[in-house]
């Protein structure tokens, strides 16, 4: 359906351990989360892995800026699709 679109899988984490865990580990966790979803999509739907990129965003972008402490919302993966025309 999306032809030559580029797909970015972004992993996010909650901030419940802010100040207790190094940010580098949080970024790694969020990247691992994104890569797990990326691999699952590629394998399940037999898609070209080269169309996907994974990014670990850590806890820097809460799901709801009005409620940044909603940890359940912040443990997530977002998938962004960019059409070939916008590249």
C-alpha cells in the first residue's frame, strides 16, 4: 500500500528511573524496543528491511506533554511512514 515509503520505528521509554539509570541505557532500551517491532513487521509481512529504520528516543518525548508522568503511555513504539514524494 505504501510503495516506496520510508518507515521509521521509534521506541520510547518511561521516566520512572530518571536519576537512577544512565540515559545511555534508557536510549539502548528504547532502541531495542524499536528494533524488536521492526523485525516483527519485516518477518510477519515479508517486507523489505531496508525500508525501515529504528530509533531509540529514550524518555525525552513523553506521549502526553500535559501528563509526562503517565508511565504506561510513555512505554511505547511509534511508527511513522514517509511517502517517497516527501523525501
